[in-house]
């Protein structure tokens, strides 16, 4: 099994740390899925949980889309994975979902997330649903 993950630095600036840890977690999911058949990716982890690796990939495509492209960049939501009338479809509808398409959408949303955050300055300003919000001068954006 090929494991391309590189341990993120433990001492660095906040943005570098965030980007490196996010990339490490993205790669971790990809590594866990590597070499599995479509059926193995669809397999539920432990009944009665509907969780499967394919469902997690589909959910993460939606998460990348919503947090980076919608919340951060102010784009309109248009997730190709999640339907408004089926809020858990990303997790549940794996039996008929295309594995190839699900991974392609996830990779595309990761690329979109990278583009959405690339032009942002390393300041404590964030966008919440298209509205600019600046953290207090202490530098933490968690308030």
C-alpha cells in the first residue's frame, strides 16, 4: 500500500499548520480506501450504523464544498452529492452510487477548497455565509 502522507509540522504558523493537518486527514481517508473493491467501500462498518468508507468519501465531498466554497468563498450551494430532500443521502445512498464518480467529486471539491482558500490572507478574517467577520485583535478566529 502506498502511503503518501507526510507528518505535519508541530511548530509553525497557524495557516501552515491548518493546511498541513487538513491535507494529512484528506490523505488518510484516501489511504484507507486504497486497494478496496467497490463492494468493500460500500460495506457498512458495524450494524446498525450506516457508515461506510464510500459514504464517508461522499460526505467529505459535501463538507469540502460547504465549508470552503459556500461558507468561505460565498458561493451558492450546489453539492452534486447531497440532495436537499435527502439530507443523509451522502452516507446512506452508497449501494447505487458510482464509486468512480464519488471519488472524482471528492477530488474536485478538494481542488475547489484549495482554490477558495488560496487567495485569502493569513489574517483572522473569515466569511460566514458570504458575510465578512473579523476576529478580535488577539488573532484567534474562534470567537
